[in-house]
C-alpha cells in the first residue's frame, strides 16, 4: 500500500527553526551585536521562549527582544477554519534606558500569549495584566506598536516586530474610551520617553 513512498514526508509550512534563525540574525545585525545576552523562559502550554538582551549602547539603552513567538503563526481561536501553516507571526522588542531585567518575565508572558491564549498581536492592541509589570512599577500592561525594526522575511513567512509600550491604569482607561490612537497622540504631543521605566502617567 505504501510501496511508492521513497522517503520521509516533509512537514508542511515554514520551518520554525529557520524562522527563528533568520529573526535572530536580523536582530543581531540591526543592533550590531553578534552575541547578545540570553535567557530562556518556559510557560505551561507553550514552547520555550528565548529573551535576548542587546546593549547597553552609548546612550545606556538596553533592548530586550523575544525569540520564539514567531515559531508558529498566530491563529484566531474563534475562526471557523484554522490553518496551522499560515497566519501572522511576530516578535517583540522593548528598549529600556539603563536596563531593567525585571521586564523579561512580563515580556515573555506577552510573547507566549498567542500560543497559550490564542491572542493575535496587532498594532494598537491593549494588553492589560491588571497588576504591576514589575515590583513598584506604575505600569500594568502594554500598548502594542510597530517597531522601527523592519519585518523579517524568513523561510517564506513574514515576521512583524512589535514594540510593547508600558502603560499605566489611567492611560489604559483613556485608550479604552477613546482608542489607542488617541493615547499615542497624547504621548507624542508630550514627548513621552517610552524607554524610561520610571516615567509618570501622561493622563
């Protein structure tokens, strides 16, 4: 019955390892750093994630980047038909002036949320954890924006790089009432430094 099969059946869709390799190479090239710091996080219900740490640069900026969120395409759990080989893919980067390793866990939780909760990461999305992102933090979650880092084309798949911006309870309340674009407008008008882990609320 299977006499015509002459070799192993190749898996359908892009290769997750090839995607992550391309994303890592792109991030290392962008930040001009070949050996960033690395941590691994594992959450129940998801594959292990890596967190890369670039910097500090001459301006004391440290950038944290996820690696592994893009291994699988994001799927809307309410969709009638789910295609495991297609769908948007994403990774996250967040710059913190002076560095703050406490951001690693909430960033990892956000990166794992597509595989654990079926969350589809999109530009302008509001993700409120409802508790401080780290001890004594004024922020309870993130507003997603597109990073300045170009999307990565890897093994036939496009990976969007998002920058999650930490937001306060009052900022989330405004964004829910008037939309994330209004909050972004206020931030721009006030010249808010998103990399400052100690900034005050803009509203």
